[in-house]
C-alpha cells in the first residue's frame, strides 16, 4: 500500500480571520502557525503547503505575559563589527505590531522556501479592518489563547453584583490596587484577575509567578497590608 500524497488539486484553501484583541502573542502564534502549515487537516504532509490563509486584525491589541515586554528582545545585525542592535519586544509590538506577529509566527514555520511560502498566506493588520472581504474569511475563535480566559459575548448576561452586598474584605479588580504596570501584568499573566483570587493564594504561590521577584513581592504585600489584606497562610 503506497503512502498517500496530496496533489495540487486535492488542496482546498480556506480563509480565516482572527481578532487578536486580548490574545497572548505566543499562544496566538502557535495556533496560527498550525493553520498556515495545514496541521488541522487530515491531508497534512510535512513537505507540502496544505495550509489555509489567515487574516489577523487588531494586531496592536495583542498582549505579552509576565515581563516579556521588557526582558524579551529583538536582535538585528548590520553585518559590520559592532553592528548588533537590540530592541525590547514591547517596543516592537507598540511601534510595529504587524512585524511582531509576522516575526513570531514565522519563527514557528520551517526555515526554508516552504516556510516562506506558508508565511505568504498570513495577512496582519493593526486595526479592526481588512481588505479581504471578497474572500469571505470565516471567524476563527481562539479564546483559549486569551490572557484572562474567554471573553463574555454580548448575548451573555454578566453576573448581577448590584443586588448583593460585598462581604467584608471582598475586593474587585487587580487594577484597584494601583500596582506598577509590570507587576500587574505579571499577576494577570498567572491567571489572577481579582483581589479575592490574589489573597486566596499563598506567599509561595505568588513568588512562583513569572516576573514576581522579592522587590515586587514586597510592593505587593505593602499594598495589601494597607487594605487590611494578606496572603493565605497554610497551617
């Protein structure tokens, strides 16, 4: 029995559109790379381009978790001695989000002509508009790549908190603590969105979060102490 190899006529390419608002860069890139390669199809063949087209909108609203915005860097060399140039990934994402997404997704594709052909099927746009309406791209929902879980749709009823009185010590969003942007990003990247979720964790669990060092932990405990709150203590 011979191994099946798809012919050019067997490959049907679809168009997908992804709203990158609130999605984590790395998680989004890995999912899009699978679509570009065609790994979601039963006819996937490693040495052929069987993937689909992907349109990404709202690229400027992609988020980075932890301290990647400052610690992760982009390198470029002019080819001359002393020509190495570094740039924080957060700055690249702010100035040229399209290039940041193409660079990240391209790094997950083969490093050859085949990979460049796959990357040509990727279209990235900073804002919510794109010029590919004629191709009728279908929405590709990637809520599992979101930083804080699935987003509530317009038809989903939000919990009614106006009729219930908050319990003593109960707090709202992490933003109410007034933490530094880097520390708040690190905490949210660990899946903690509210103060109640934060104080339900032990000090060891908080220190284990990416981007939370001794100084950040000291800042956090000081802010919580000002609100008469503290981390969970394990007996």
